[in-house]
């Protein structure tokens, strides 16, 4: 008897080909065998996706180091891994889009109330609060619609920031791999806490941020074999870079809005009537 995949000679009692590793099929195809094979392939515990998820939860730094060093057969491709997590998130958020927008609106309302009580000024204006909530809702609708594109944009941005912080021995492309895996798990956290939020309490949704932050810290600590003190310094540097980029982008948007208003392309009074009346 020969292997039907590579034609290598096999023993009659062999279950797998010792040359190519393929399973030896001796029975004819039946409906039961088709269903069994499909379920095992998609949901089996030895499925590459589930194995990758398990390893990312238990030993993320080990998985990332092994994949970068060339051990790749047992792990799912990082981009495919990210796409699956993203697809699950997109599907869930669109099915429960009203609940997602309600959670976002409630978070924005709480934020505006805090700013009104602690900062005051324009944040106390009901017109400004309503405008802010309306703009926030539009932004969340935009996120739901273009989540796939935004994720593909964010991936190289996060990878670049991590490369700036951690640097050698890994290059930018390898940090892309690292962030693809981490964000793939991050989407699982997001969908999990979203289900918890719509079932128990809306504000529990934002625990996904803490879970993803912990995963990043845990993975990079393992990957670079950092002490706690070294990890804290890297985290501070990361947030320093993030704040710097945010300030630069905020300044660019402010200048763009100012120039647009100055050239008559944007009516500030129409956008914020409370500013004009004051």
C-alpha cells in the first residue's frame, strides 16, 4: 500500500504517512465522515487557530519568538489570525450595533459630565454636550463601517511605535508580526467583554482595554525577557511617544480647522453656536 498523497510505501497497519505526515484514509466517504472531518478541521482542539489562541494566552512571548525564529508550521499565519479576530468583532458589532452605539454614548455622556464638573467652561454648555455626543455617535458609526480599514491602518502605526520603544533584535516587519498576533487576541477580548457588557453592565465593555494592555505588557516582557523595572520604563516611553504623536496630530487638525475657517471653508459659528453667542 502506498500513500495516496506522496506515493510513499506504507505498512498495512499505518495510520499516518511517515514521509509526508498525511492521514491514511482507508474507508469510503460518507456523510458522517464528511461532517466529522469538517467539525474537527474547524473546531478541533488541534486546529491551528485555537492552538495559536491557547498559546497566545499562556505563553505569548514564546509563540512570538518561535514564529519569528522560523517555527511556523504549528502556528497560524499572523495576518490570517488577525483577520479571524477582526471578522468575529465586525460580525458581532454589526449584529448588536444599537447596543454598541448605546454603550459608546453612555461613556461619552459620563465623560462630558466629569469634564463639566471638574473643568467647567464650555463643557457646562448643554448645546456643546449635545453636539459632542452627536459627533461621537457619528464617529462610532464610522468606526463600525470601516473597522477593517482602520485596523489595517493602525497595525503599522502600533508596530512602528513598538519598534521605536523596544528596537533590537527585532526589525519593523517582525514587530508587524508581533502586533498582528496581539491585536488578533485583542479583538477576542473586545468581543468577549462586549458580550459581557450587553448582558451585565455597559461599562464592563471597557475592561477590554485593560486586558489588551496587560497582554501587550505580558507578551513583550516575555519576548524581551525584561525585568519589571525595565518594562515600566518601556511603558512610560511608549505612552510618551503616543502623547507626542497625539499632540502633533491635534495641532495639525487645529491648524487645518483654523485655516479652513479663516479661508471661509468652515463656519465655526455654525458648528458651535454657543461660542458665537458668548
